[in-house]
C-alpha cells in the first residue's frame, strides 16, 4: 500500500473550524504565585502559544510539508503500522529512526533533511502514535522491534541497516540490534540503554547508581505516573481540550529540550511546538500514545548488544557514564557528549545526529569518507537562495510545441481535467477562461471537490494526455494516493509525452488564500505502472509569493524503484504573481530546474519514460475568501528529445495486462474517441476538454 500521504490528509475544514472555536472559548487557569515553570507551564507562555495557534500559525502549510513526503503502511501482528521513507543512496546503509513520546515521525524530518541523499531514512510511527492505530495487543518494545525488522527486511527488502531511536523508541532500537545482529549493521544511540540496572550478574559502580538515581526525579515524574496508571482519565481531558493538550505537551518540550525550562524551547520555536501539538490533536492520538507508559514491561530487557555502536549523549542525560554503556553495548566505536541537543535530540540538533550516522556508517562498512550531510539548521521552511551564477543553456533548435493560447485551448495538446480517471467528469473538469494574457485557471465558489474522499480539495488543471485501465482497476496515470480506483475510464491520449527534453512554462501565480499553483511532469504509466516518477517544476503556495518567492522543486519517486524522492524548497528573487518563466531540462540521468534562465536545482537522476505535463491551480483548504481564485498560464514551449524509435514504440505499444486500452498518438484529436470514455455507471460523459461545455464566457 503506497501513497503520497496518509488518507488522514487533508484535515477537513470543519475540523479546523471546530479547533478554532475551542481555542477561542478556552477557559484558562489563574496563574499560581510566581512566574516560573516550577508548577507547570506559566500562564504567559500558554496564552502566547494559544494566541499564535489562533492567529498566524499555518497548519495547512505544515500539512502540505507532510503530504509532500512518501508515506506507506505495512501489516504486522500489532496493527497496520505507518511509516515515512525518504529515499537516498541505494548503495549506503538505510537507517530506521524511531521516535518516542511526546513526539512523532514528523520530528525526524529535520534529520532526514540534514542526511540529504547520503542514506535512506525510514521513520515508522509507533503503535497508537500519529497515523498508526492503537495496537490490538499490549505495547511491547520487543514486539515492535520484531515488526520494524520485518518492515526493513521483508517489506522494503534491505539485507542490512542501521538503527537509531529516542525516548521509548531507543529500547525498540536496542531490541532490534540485540535480536538481529546479522541484519543490524550498527546502532547510533543518543538515548543509550539503562538495561544494565536489570541485567543479572551486573554490578553497578557508585557513579552509575548515582546517574540512574538522578533520572528518577520525583518532581519530574508526575506526568509518567499519571499516564501509566490512569491514562484513560487523562486522555478524556486532553483529547477534548486543545489548550489542555497544548499545555501538557509544551511543558514537556520546555523541560526536556536543551537547557530545560530556562530556555523554554531552546533551538525550537513556537511553531515547532504547534506543529507537534496539532498533529496529536488532529490524529486524536494522545490517549493511545499513553499505552507506552501503561503497558510495557520490557523496555530494559533487551539482549546484550554486540553490533557496532556509536554513543552520542544528549544534554538531558549529560552525566551518563561510559562504563554504564559498556554493560549494554560490547562494541562501542565512539562515545561522545553533545554540546547541544536535549531529549528531542535529532529534532533539536539534526546536523550532529546526521554526522554521527554518516561517520558510523563509514566505520561499519569500512568505506572511505561519505558525502557530508547537508547543513540544516532550520529544515522546515529552510530554502536555498537562487543566485545568477549558474545559467541555463539556450535551446539549440526551435521548439516542437509552442502555445500562447491566443486561439483558445488546443484540444490536440490539452485535456482540461485533473486526473479524470480517479474521479467523475464534473469533479475533474477545470474551470478556466481564455483571456488576453493567456489562459486563466480558476477556482469558483460552486466548484465541487476533486474527490469526496479528499475534500476539501478543488483543482483546475490542464494536462497533455490521459491514460487509465478499466473501471475498478488501479491502472492510471499518477497513482499518488492509496486506494485509487478508476471511476471514469479514459482513452489513452499521448498528446505530448516526451521521455526527455525541455519544457518552459510562463505563468503568473495566484495570491488568493489557500491556493497553490504547480507544474509537474508525471509518468504516463501507460506502458508499465513503475513508470510513475514525477518532476516537480514548481509548487508555489499563495502565502509564499511576495518580493521574493518560495517554491518546492525536485523529484518524487512514487512507485518508480529506480528513482529516489528529492524535494527541496528554494527562494527565488521574483514576485511570482507577475509573469515569469520556469524551465526543466531532463535526460541522461540529470534533471535541471531553473527560473528566468537561472538554475535553481541540479538533480543527479531523471525519469526515462513518457511524461505528461500538468499545470494546476489548487484550493487545498476549505472555502474562504473572494471568488473566483485564479492563476494565469501565459505560454508553454516544449522540446521533445525522445528517440524516434522509442516514441514509435511508446505510441504503438501492445497492452499486455489485459486492460485493452486504446492508444491515441501525438496529434490525434481526442474528441473523436468520446465513445471510449466510460464511468462507473457506464454513461459516457460530456467531452472532457471541450470548451463549449465548460460554461466559461471567454472561451472559443
């Protein structure tokens, strides 16, 4: 089951409205004497966070960040377990990273950004956390370790891998290393084991006993006693009160991060805290996350760990003795103490953890120096700034396709629908109008959601072809969501589908609230479902447009095993609401993306199969603001450098999977095959791209 984001996303607009009502109506407690953290979160901090949650915090932006990642789930004897995978160098050891409480898989995104392409990062959600449902059996570190090992070996096919865990994820990593020394090539530990205190025959030194006693601070353990003895009572309060949930989690972040409450959230900021609290709120997982306190009895029972270990002591446990580690790890290759990075180590100091992973991988594989991890001080929202030092090459010949839309929408080039096979014609159909400057994509007030399951999500899109299998099948272009099935059978139309070449899109982005404009090349999948990779020429949120503009660019692997997802946010010194030209050049193992003739990214990989161009305007949140919302496409130019033999094979391919889909080659007017277009009810819809059916006043 592979998907670009869990079906949880996007959060329905009514739920966000309900959250806002609860925050506005919250009854805050009176401040006890004093203004410190000795009795919990100070009222001044709680009010500040509540006010930020109400005014200024952007859940939709964070949600889009999470949705842009590759998510999946796998069956286990515990429950269907969610995981996120950021694909890196296939030749390097992958790393299984395991979160603790009170955080989630998402707090490892800074680490994944810092690691870059050096390693694949697999970040599962513990049972009952985030997108993993509550376990059907008791919470057990050993049981989870066995499930995560099967994820790495049987589901993902890795023979050897590294493990890293924090908080209650650390014992899971210890169990994996102890149980599977042939598969676990090494362990990196910033929360090293306390198992020596329970292991038979182990005699602790005075220093070791003193350290362990220091971790049992009665003034700091009340939360654990409550979560471990009366989890359901506490959950009833926190799951019903967003301010209560905010206070409970924010106080722990302040207490456990680098420097403790004296620094409040140390290297983290208020929005980092709200990202985490919002995920707990919207997944309704706070109560099920307590089971890790109420049920486990095997956190310190793991076998002796004989695989190579690198120990990196976090500042929250700075007194941890090396001698204590040596009683649990028999092959310590490195033992260091961090200068910064507390309990949430990889979230607070991702660069240090990424460097430790890279160095440990070098040690255990006997290889030379690995590529240095990419510095990532503020990974969420961090951008590369475009400079004029790297120019795009000029075209060497005239383009194969030029469209400035002066004669309207060309049906021999464009289909004015968004992935019509996965929905119904009226939901897929674009709202647009031909204007003097080009073609204006619109979101209208009465426009239906693209699919009811994805509401609220409205789209107007132009794409250069279609492909689907029969109604009910899972064959079709751009299977970017789990569980997609064909609802409207569409003929195979390869109107413009180069395997490599150059495309330029000149566009003015919209600035209407809640919108995003994007241009993608996506694998047609008409030959093989693995030919599904995506080149993201740009994704621009309305709130990222100004004197300079932030855009997401890169490659998404989807179901293509030969690609790895490599997305980044770049800042370009343009106002994207005005006309600007974006360019992609791909082929021969490289993809180059540029804006206004300047390279913004070079990526050492490229899809090598036919690709459709999609240009879209999305409204991702619920209805709001002034309608219509719009963005304008001014011109598209394309150079198809596909080998003529390959193109002939692509157009005249023989369907071998029994779908029996009819092929329409370049330049074929799709309208003449309207009769091949079937819906779930087998009623042929109106012609998808016909301008006269769109109800727009300015169309040809």
